């Protein structure tokens, strides 16, 4: 939700967002945890629910031992804008 809010503000409004092109998710996790893609599924499902077919996107999920501000998950997105 935060990514959509920031993108909408930068684009000049939510109605300017046409869809999602790519999502990269970083998951703070232990070395023996290998389900990072399942953690990022929540973001992917949300984008598809909001943007429907235009919410389908390319995606990567990466595990890391630390994130800024000790966040559990960080999501980077590329949004498609209406012309």
C-alpha cells in the first residue's frame, strides 16, 4: 500500500497509475529460510487485486540478513503510467 501511495503522489494521482511492470521484494530472513517468494506473494496479490490484469508483473524475491530500519520486508516497484 505504501508503494502505491508514493507512486500515486509522484505521478499526480492514483488515476495516473495504469499498472505494475515489475516488483522486487527483499525479505530479512535467516540463512536456512528459503520461502522468500511466498512472503512477496502478498504484494503481488494486492497489485493484481487493485490493477486486475495490469497488475500482473515480473518479479524477484531476495533474502537478506538485514534491511534498513530493521524492516522485515522491502518492496521495490516499477509502475506503468497512463499517457
